[in-house]
C-alpha cells in the first residue's frame, strides 16, 4: 500500500529500527526492492533523486512506482530524494509521490528555513511528507548522486541546537544530518560521529535520516540506528549488485537483454533484503500506521458484512 514517511518512520523511531530508502531508477530496481520488502514483511521507501533523473525521467518513473506501491502487500513510501529545485518537488507531488526531500543544504541557514518551510506547507496540503537537510552531506568522488566533494566534511556537520530550530521553524517530518557520512563509495573507511547522532536525537523530535549508507560497516549501521537514526538511504550497493549479477550472467547469455533482467532483479532483492534485516525493519510491516489503518478498514468491512448478512437472513 502507498503510505507517507510518517506512517513508516514514526513507528521506526519509537521501536528503534530504521527503514531503508532504495532508489528505483528502473523497473528491475523497483521489482527487486518491492519483492525484498514483501519477503521480509518490511516497510520500505523507494523513489528517485533529482540527479538520477537523466537515467529515468520523473514522470515515467512515477508510472510504475506509484501503482507498484499501491499494489504491494507492505507499506511503501514513494519519495523524491534530494529535490534540488522547487519545480521538481512540486512536479513530484502532482504526480502522486507521497514524500519529497527538498535539499537546500547548500543555501544559507535562513534561505534553507524559508524555502523548506514553504515546501513543507505545500507537501502537507497534498497529504505528503517532507525531509530537509541541515549541515551538508558531501559526496565521495565518482558518486552517482552528486559531485560536492568536501575537503573537510566536519566543517559541515549538523549543529544540534540549530537542528531543533530548523525543525521547529520548517515543520519537516524528517531531518537528514551530516555526521561523517557521504554519498557514493567511500575511498577510506568513514568515521561516523555517533555522539553527535545521540545529541541530535535527544534535541529533535522528528526521525533522523542517514544518507550515504553504502559502504558503512554493519556495526556502523547498528550503532547509528541505536543512537537515533530512523531512515537510511542506500543506492550504490544495489546499483552495483545489479551490474555484478548481469556481468556474471553475460557470459552465458543466449537470449539477449532478457537474460539479464531476472539476474538484476534477484541481485537487487538479495542486497535489499540484507539491508532490511540489518536495519531490523523486517517483520515490521504491520506496525506502520498506514498498515494498521488498512487492517482496521478490513476489520470494519468484515463486521459490517456480517451484520448485513445477519439482517438479510432474518
Ligand atoms: Zn543523500
């Protein structure tokens, strides 16, 4: 079922697990991600990012993401990651995305607040949720998600007191923080500032988001989630897993492209399942409020049907 970020992240924050965001730039990625979520009974967030639009235009991506989310047996958020312009975020909302990130983290603090607050009001009027970013998560060299390489990332770490002010003033539903994480594949093992995650989690009410998850160790994830992260963004790991599987299949290919499709879907599924288990979102599909609402509707429908049948049988 299609839900928004609050439906999956508020229960995650309360019960100390995290929900993964996996970018689904094409159909193989989307199929792998959804089937991993269904097989592990995990809520999931999938979508695309503004810098990934050259690989799959927003409108075309929406044609499969939204129906697939609605049809899924687990809660699925369809999210625009790193919307960089007002117009792209509005377009995503109009197409039916249930969540957007408006990334104004390279603007001044005042501009970030002003722009994100305006978008938050708009997103909420659509029944959608919004994520903002404070501090700045940079990119490892060669990242598919961007090219803002930072020489000293610690200059851009999120300030906990400012984070509270930002959330209060903008009304964002989730906050991406910079704590030593970066997009793309890490050249050197990253060192996360766990103390900072704990402090921000104590200061801010909304769920916290860790970008640049590909390449962190399993222990990094466990610790970050324990310290207060409720959403983790993953792209590089599934992006690479799909191609490695296709490469292996390539030598025994006899029908062409259609040989590679199932290999890619299966690899994305396996890699996503691994992450869902690591984040402990497996088995949590029914905790999401969207899920309980639809369960309630089902239960009410059943009761009403029984009552009507009783009446008709009299
Ligand atoms: Zn990011």
